[in-house]
């Protein structure tokens, strides 16, 4: 069974010695006591920063995401001297071993604590439903163990979406890749198998045998008790996570008092917004992080749920209970290839 690896990158103070080097720490989430010194040069092992309020961006990858791809996103933040922590849950845990996810959520929080990152403002950047699965269990762990890390906001990139058999098939097909002649029948077989597991989970939960839906369906984050601001990056062209799912989720979060920002890319594929709209994407996430870190965006003061009338429009509607904005990014704003 695969372990969940993590990778932390520190950007040293420009005035410090060896400031041209990032501090890069790799580890295994099941061996959080190991320092992995052998993987680092001694000069890279620097943990002293004058600014102890530097934002920490925790990037949670999509199902099947390779770290080299997630690193392209973390580079956005590292170039701006933020600290990054990136990890992706193993595919088998996301689809088969849901029972492994709660301990992963707790141990990820332990890493943040052990690396002295808990005093920094923390932003989660969550990719697709795979990242949302993992974030869900981090959120549950924070509630269960009363962890006081200073979360300031969450960025949902192409997430979250309802569980659907068609979306499951497309996700598995994308993870497998390769020749369609082999891919399609194998993806179909795996989809049928996992669908049967979903049915068994639902039945087991209804009979009180297990309590797995919260562990296997990230859309239940719609009722997450935490109320820090949330940014949603999504697309009309996404065939895995429909735009309607994201807006339904965001609207419900806004009704719970969460400050919500929706950014709709009109034609970018699933988890490809950065590739097509690079400049807009970078400006959007950096502005959100700046607003969260400077507390221009503040968590709601209460959990009062606002119940609008049928004539109320949620998008763009603001009052003391509800604050949600939507921005539409047109193809003309795509970053030109250089």
C-alpha cells in the first residue's frame, strides 16, 4: 500500500546567507518523526525567518496527481516567498481505503505543528474531488482534536462536485491514460466495481453499521462548520465537475455565512485553468491570499443560516448574512502563448 508523501518548500529571506536556495523538505506522512536529513544538504536545512507571519499554502492534489505537476502550482507561491506544503492522497485510499483518510488528516496537521507552521496564516489550495477528500479529513481532524492552526481561507480549484457514475468513469479513465482500446474497458470495469462499493457504503450507513459517507463524499463539505473565506475556480467546459455543482455548493456555503468568491472560466478543461489563463489565475489566487492574510476577508461572526425567498438571487446578493461575488473570465483574457 502506498504512503502519502509530503513536500515542504521554504523561501529564505533575501538578506539571509544562501538566499538563492529554497529549503526543500521531503517526507513520508507515516514517518513524521524522521527528519530525512540525508535528502537535504546541510546548507539547505535553514528554519530561521525574521517574518513569522509568512503565509503557508497547503496544496492538496487531485486523484492521480504527480508531484511534478503539483509543483508547478506551488511555484506560484514560492516565487512570492510563501511557504508551501504539497501532498496528494494515494489513489487507492481515495477510491478503496476510505478508512485510511481520517488518520492522514490528523497526521497532516501534525506535520504543520511539528514544522512550526501553525503560527503562520494558512491557506488551503484544493484540487478536484481528490484534493477535497483530503481537505475534508483535515477539516474533520481540526474539529476533533481542537487544533488551533490559523486557517485564513480555502481555494477550491475544479471542486467540489457531486458523486456521479459518469464523473467517476471519466476520472478513472484520466488517471489510467494510455490506449483507449485498453483504457475504456478497464475504466468501465473499475467504475462498476466502485459503484457497487458506493451502494454498499450507503446501505451500511443507513443500517448504522458504518459511517462512511462523510469519509467518501467531499460534497458533504457543504455543511462544514468552519467558516473561513472560500474561493472557487471552475469552468463551464469542465466535464468532471459541472459548474452547476460548484455554484450550488458555493451558494449553500454563503447561506451559512461564509464569504464566497466565484471565478468562472468559460472554456478551460478540468484543473487546466492555470494553463490557459495563467495571468488571471495568478492574480486571482494571490489577491485572495493577500485579502485573507490581511483580514480584508473575515470569517462570519455566527453560523446563522440565511433563508432567501424564491425571488432572491444568491449570486451577487450581499447583506449582513450573505456575501458572495461572481466573476466571469472570457476567452479573450486567456494568456497568450510565448
